[in-house]
């Protein structure tokens, strides 16, 4: 079943990492007023696939930051500050 979700961060958005040492895989959460989203891996997924996903997430997050910094630098006078 196809699904789509969009979460738009604002000043009230929190990102939290929950770690459990070697007992279980970590969870990454995003939450704000009226919503929460948790990203994790499941034990039935091979660990190599979980690591590949996490590396892709980290790489794309770094690229997102770079693109947003470029956008902010080019639009500092046009994007309203909060």
C-alpha cells in the first residue's frame, strides 16, 4: 500500500535520539505540537541493510543542510525571520 508523509520543521520541532547500547537498535524521533514520528529499524531486517539505510540518511541529511544553508545565504533578505 503506497503512503506519503510530509513533516515541516519549525522552531517547536524537536529531534531526539534514543539509544539502548548493545541491547537494541536506536530510535530517531521528530516531534512537535500535535505530532510525533519515530524512525527505527526492525530486527527482521538484516543489519547490513539497516546500516546502509542509516548511512544514506546521514548523507542525505548532510546534503539537506548544505542545500538549506545555500538557500538561506542567497535569500537572507527575503525569507522572514521568526
